[in-house]
């Protein structure tokens, strides 16, 4: 392969398509070249892209009628990449939220895979159709372009049954009502990075907290996921920007039977109006809450830290002890204040942060001789690029190298 070979990563949602381009060096190293997104689909379409040093490459608005849906948004990005950046990718890696009960690893896409993934749309109706729309469009237009689906659920697919079941009639488990867990690409990235950045803990019992606008935690045992705070959907577990996290199903019955909420209204409520936003009445953004003087904001921040600490207790029980903690994602990587609040509640697990290392966002932020606590920036797109390259090369058995990050 030449240095100009590239892999395109696509993360398609309902109103935006995020994309990244990685260059593939001759030795299989992946270098991020472009980050971009087309947002405002169907409202005010907007392409933004930056280069590897954060320099602006594109910022432009499109007429609403030219970008009416997700495939059209990807087309805008692909046209810009081809015409102005001279990029024609070797392969496309897609983030797909749901791999259902079966997919425990990324898969090379063909029509039968798409058919199977369409069946899982019922398990993630807000995300799966948007993830699949650009895949289908590319498959029609460029049938020989290799496409790889990387799932948020796959990394958790080896959980024991005891972690995978709900206490409901087993037929529903057969129907797919299971505790899947999400953010799997982030946890997999952390699990594959720990041997390099923190080899002393990589084989141990590690609780990883992916704290972003979506938030969850994962119990890693020897680099494998054994438990997650998320379940059937990405609504469960920790409170998030706009999602409630763990909630008694009786509350939902109350909202339906007493408050008269219709299913679509309830879905909207649970995905968009709850969590930090609902609790504070101020914002879903942790930065805004931390700078706000309102007591409701302070309560939401403390509530978040409390629920993370409660979940750490649950995951510690799953692991039968904890050797280390890892913080990642927007809040976990950037907020020393939240990390400190959480750590204050985990003293009973041997946690004590070094305030200056925490303030500096160092790799290791715990005091010596306490339970190690790390901050490891996640990189789900790089994980997808690595999987895509590996699958691409597995189709060409003569090539010895595998994708590595630089
Ligand atoms: P993510 O979804 O991983 O991009 O994370 C988004 C969340 O991270 C939002 O709630 C942001 O407010 C939060 N975040 C980003 N930077 C900071 C920061 N410096 N302090 C607190 N929260 C932050």
C-alpha cells in the first residue's frame, strides 16, 4: 500500500454524519488526517472539517433540499473528500450501535449482513436505521468497496448468562431482550491500550468509567468485559446528559397510565428530557453545570458522582475486587472536579487521588500506594479504523502487517 491509502470512518446519527479519514502507512500504521461532520440534515446542512493539526479545511452551508437525509449527507462528505482532498478510501468502517445477540466482532458487510442488521433495528430504533442507511447507499453505488460494521455491543457479547439475562420469562431472552451493554468500541480501545500505557494493571480487575454525554461503566477482567452498567438499550445505568440511567420500570408505568404518555412521547422523554438536563432544569452539559451558581446544578453534579460511585460498588462485586480504575470520555478525561468527587466516594475501595496529578490530567492520578486510578483518552474511531484495516487485510492473506496507531 502507498502512503496515500486511506480508510474512511463513518458514524451516522439521525441529524448528523461524523466522519474521519485515516492514512494507512506502508507498515500498517494509521494516521488521522481529517475529522469532519455534516450536521443539520434536513434543517441547515453544514459541512465542517479539520486536518490533523486541527486546522480548518472546510466550513460550508448547503441548501436544505440538497441534504435531506443521512445518505445525502455522506454523499456531501464523500464528494468533498474526493474532489477537494483527493481521497478515495480503500474501505469504509462504520460505527453500528447494535450487533444483536450474535455479532461479537466487526464484520465485512454484504447484503445478507445488512439484512441481519436491519432486524436489529427493533432493538435500537433511534440509531440503527441511521447507521444502516449510508451502508445500504454505498453498497448499491460501490458494490466492490469493502465496508466493515463495528458494533457498540460486540465487546460485551461474552458476558456470562448471569450478566446477560433479565429476570423475565426466558422466551424474551430468546427474542433478543438481553443486557447487551454499549460503548464497547471505547472499552475495547481502553483494553487494548492498557498493556501499553499501564501494563501493571492491564491483566487485572479494572473498572472503566466512560463518562461523556452518554455514560456507562464496564468491568474488565484481564482485558475482557464481564459486566456493564448498560443493558438492553443505552438508557440504563448511569444518569447521562439527557437520559435518566437506571430507573424503576414502575415510573414508566406511572407515566403511561397516570400521565397519559404515548410510546413516542415516552421515548422522546427518556432520550432527550431526563438525566442532568431534567434533574437540573439548566443544562445537559457538565461544564455548564459546574460553572452554574444554581443549587439545582450543584445537585445534578453531585448526583452524577454518587451514581458513578454506586455503580463502581456493583462492578467491584462482579469483579470480586478492584485493581484499578480508568476514567475516559469527555467528562472522565477533562473534569478533575468530577473525578475528585467520585474518588472521594471510593475511599473504601482504596482510592485516593493526588490532587496535583488529577488537576494536570496526568495518566496516573492516584497517590502512591493507593488503588491506581488512570485517565486514558478514548479513541473509538481509531478502533474502528484498526478493525476495518484488519478485516481488509484478512481478505488479502499475503499481507503480514496489521493496523497500528501512531
Ligand atoms: P463526550 O460525549 O465524550 O464528547 O463528552 C461530552 C461531555 O463532556 C459534556 O457533558 C461536556 O460538558 C463534558 N466535558 C467536556 N470537557 C469538560 C470539562 N473540561 N469539564 C467538565 N466536563 C467536560
